[in-house]
C-alpha cells in the first residue's frame, strides 16, 4: 500500500512539473500558433485519470485549469475572446472528463480487488478441517488487503466440536481468541496471547454483536471498549494515550442457525474508513468462513465421537495371561484424515491359550468405528467357540458379506439410501489372527489380506513370519490358509496395522525394515519396545491409524502341565481319580481335590462310554486357575441336557457345569477336547 502511495506521489510530481514546463514554454514562444499548443494543456488531467487516484487527479485537473486561465486568459492578450473561451472551456472539460473517468476506473479497481479477495477467500478458506486453522486463514486472507488487523474470537463449544449456545445470552460469555493477524507484540502488558479464553460482560463489544447477529460498522472508533477487547482484558481501564483511532467492522460468524463467534476487521492506515460496500464484502467473507468453520466443527465432533467410540471398544487393560505378556499402543490418524477402523484384541482361550488379533476396517470416520465394533464383537464370539484361525476368518468373512448385504438400499425410494450412504455402507476389512498355545509352544496364524507379524527370538534376531496373505474380508468364496510355527520361549510377537509402517515418505518395505530394526533392540519391558517402535516409525501427523500389539511368549513346563494316556476301559476311572488326587496334593491344592476328582470322573466316564480312542487327560495349573482337559478321538460335540427324575444318566455335564467356572468343547483335526476351568485358592470353596 505504501509503495502505491509513493508511486502516486512521483507521478503527481511529474505531472505538476509538466504543467509548469508547458506553461513556461507557452509564455516563452508566445509569438504565434498558440491555439495549436493549447491541446497539450489537457494532457496532464487525462494522464492523471489513467494512472492516479481521484484526489490526485482532482489536484492535477485544478492545476491545469488554473494554468490555462492564467496563460490564455491573462498573460496572452493577443488571443481573441473566442479563442480564450475555447481553450479554457476545453481544459475545464478535459478536467471534468478526467475526474469522471478516474472515478469509474477507481470503482472498477475496487470491485476487481474485492472480487479477487473473494476468490482468494474461497480458495484459501476451508483447506483443512481444523477450526483454529480456518479462523487463522480468515485473518490471513483479509490482512493487509482489506484490513490492518483482524481478530477472530470463538465459543469454546465451537472449538471442541459441540453445538454453540442457541439460547439468548443472559450471563457473561466466554470467548477464546483463536486468531489475530498480525500477532500481538511480545509484551507483558499486552494481554494474553491468542488462544486464551476470557469472559465478557453482556454489554461488551463482542457480546453485543453476538446478541444482535447482524454485522455492524463503526467509523472512527475511539473507545476504551475496543482497546479492552483487543487485549482481552474486559475490566481493564485503558489510559487515553493508549487509545488509537480505528475504523472497524464487527461481524458475527453465523452458520446453520448458530453463532460460532465474532470477527473484527480494523483499519488505522490509509485508504481510510470502511464504507457500506466494505461492510457487504466483510459480511460475504465471514459468511464463507462461517460455513467452513461449521464444517470443521461438525467434522471435529464426528471425529471425537468416533475416537471415543473406538477407544471405548479397544481393550483398556491387558489381561494377565499364563501364555504371554502383552503391551499395546493405539494412535489415531492426524487431524484431517479422520479416525479409522484399526483395532486389536487379546482374547484368553481354553487350555491357557491366547488369541492375538489385529484388524483394519477400510475407511475413516464414525462408520468405520462402528464397523470395527461389530467385527471385534464377532471375532470374540467366534474365538470363544475355539475355532482355528483359518476357520475363524472364514466365518468372519461371512459376517462381512452379511453386513454388506444388509447395507444395500431397498428398491423403493422411501427405503433406499442416497449414493453417498450407499458407498459408506460397503464394508471391507483386513484381519490377522494368531493363536498361541503355551503348552506346546506353537502358534497358529492366518491372515485375511493383513500384513504379516514380526517375531524377535531370544537372541534378538528379528524377522517377518511368512504367513499366506489370503484375501481381504468381504470377498467371499475364497479360502484362508493357516500356518503353524514354533515360537521359542521368550520370543516377542509384533502385530500391527499398515499405518505403522506406511507413511507419506515411506513405503511398506522400508517401514518393515525399520520395524525389524526397532524390535531387535534389546529391552527388558514390552512398554520400552513399544516406545522404540513408535519413535522409529512414528509421525507427528499420521495419515492413518496405528495399532500395535506386542506379546512376549511363555511356555508352561512339566511343573505346570501333567498328561496321562488312558485306555478305553471303565475300570480306568478309579485309577484316574488317584492320579489327580496325588498330583493336586503335590501342587498344594488339597482343597481342590474333591471337586476336581468329581469333574475328572464325569469327563473321563463320558469319553470312555461315548467317544473313541485315543483318550488323554491333562491338568494345567495357572496362577489362579486349574484346567482339566479330556481329549478323545471323536468329533461328536456333547450337549448339556436336563435329566428326568428317574433317568439313570445324563447328569454328568450338568454336574461339571455347576462345579466349574467355565467349561466347553474345542475341536481339532484329530478329535475334540472337553475342558473345565476351576479357580484355585479362596475362590474354590465358593464354586463348590
């Protein structure tokens, strides 16, 4: 702006010099042909009209007319009265035309600048879905082309994604300074920096505009109220020497029937006061900004809801397991990407086994989080019936297919969904399931289009486990393949989603190598390993969710696991009770002998009577549980039924169900296992 002013001053000086030189030249050669020279007296006003502002053009026009009157009307009497009249009238007409042309040109320039400003506002506003950033974009667009200072104050509710107040304001209002351009100087007495919330009385400047919900223009504002508002000190008494003459426009930020806050535009430098056209321009800019702010607020609310939903569904505390020690991390995507559907789970299974599951739902937002919740619930249900990983993924694939079928729109218009909702109804996901058995030290894994896990052996060698990738969930009719690997005791298994190793400047292969390097660093705790991985692969603004699940495996030795092979002979039951009694006594579980003998007796009797060989009994001692397992070669699943009064049998499983905390059946490729879990210690008497 100051550059333009200096340029106009130079042009004005040149034109004034031209008028002076032309006048001197005419007076010098006043011998003849003066009327032919008179046309050059109109050059200066016309040039000024094309290059300079209105007031400069007016000065040049007046000077040209004065020079023409002095020269042709007074200094040169040889010219006839008609000639004098023609020359002076021509110069006056040229000045008048120049003023009109300048006024039209200036209006066109102002209109063009305003259109350019509106275009820039449309281009720059709303580039992000961040409320504070959008407010800063509004201030940056308006300074310095429209105002010298722009301040944006918003309700805290709008910043947090909630609905701003809709009721009439009856008490002091708390507003937060979100943006101020240019930024306030770093002075102790200049009030708080941008970002602090202050309460304003009902009669204060911003609250009055919030209450009216209409834009207001104040010319030459010279009040302590404005100064107190600018420094965010509502109760401060501003000395007269600190007050500055300002012309201001205050516009409430309204969108969707709600008031989000206020925007104040101030000038204290040329071109001077705001006019009515400036008020319309400010209202249009803030209207567009308010729409972008409301969109960002709604997005923040949806993201916060999805994040709360997702965090409430993820495991809050890792369970204490005999099979493994586990640790986890979950990091949502950066602002603007939206919360995704990544999840992980640790599911205790029968026989002291544990299922480690990691999954990723395609998409972001509330829909992805809700889908994640449904799939996680389905995985827990399927894992509870002791399916193998490949079988679990097959059933989970059927669940996803049903979700897609249920999400299809109806044929009629009333029951149908629009195109956007239809697209959001499509469900796609990947999943990795690993079931680890601490008795055998083996881990069964199956993948549905998910990245394979990493393993770190006790000698700190890290590698990726070769797991067949399998198709993603939701395709249907495609098989999943499981792989069974030996896991040495003390090994570390790492399951993760693609957001961990894939980034803006990193592909999957590079991220995989960095993951192995971070995991191979010796650490005593799993929490330290999680920190190493995230520090090596973490991003300040990740483009996707990150889920990381790390488990250090354990193996139950012969001091905790005892197995007996039993012949298919009813006389074996009595000897089995003796085996169990002596083993529990050796473990110091004398209080559990009676209950365990009864459960084992019923399970072994059923296996001998109804199942096939081989038959095996196994006792597993955990920290707080005792597990009894009877394995046989039959694939028939026993069912709990209610025996009639005079029935001689049919009460075995009923007795087991009453005495045990949990019981169930799991199938394998070689038969089935019936298991029952009993508490040890003080809880045993309550169970009995």
